């Protein structure tokens, strides 16, 4: 996870510093990039909603709420946003981390 942290800090720092509301919705939260991103945003005071097919312990440890979903069904996106808005507020940062 360490090699990603430096990269994420450089890429995301401007976004983290300039946002007033602090809610992140991370779609496709997995190990490596996902876990490092959640950890970074958590240290910056963000509320975090993580969504994945399977929630791993390192994701659960850094998220305020965890949801499972299969993104091959586009109808789940509306449900995800509704649940996140109800529990944490409207996310002002959304990351879609597509599995390659």
C-alpha cells in the first residue's frame, strides 16, 4: 500500500484542501489504491462511504459506512447515492475505481 500513498497525496491534496463539505463516496473500494485512498481521506477528516462487491477488513477499517454492490447493474447507482445521502450527506467527492 505504501507506494500508492505518495502518488495519492500529490494527486488528491488539492481536492482535499479545497473542499468545504467532507464526504467521500468511493465506488470499487479494494486493496491497494482503494485502501490507500480511504486512509488518506480519513486523515483529512472526511466521512467515507465505501462500495465494493466484497468488503475487505482494510476497507471497513477506514469507512464510516460500507455497502456491497455489483456495478454491472446500472440501477444500483441511484440506490447507492440515496443510502449515502441519508447516512452521511451528499458526497462532494466521488471516485469510481474500476477494476481492470
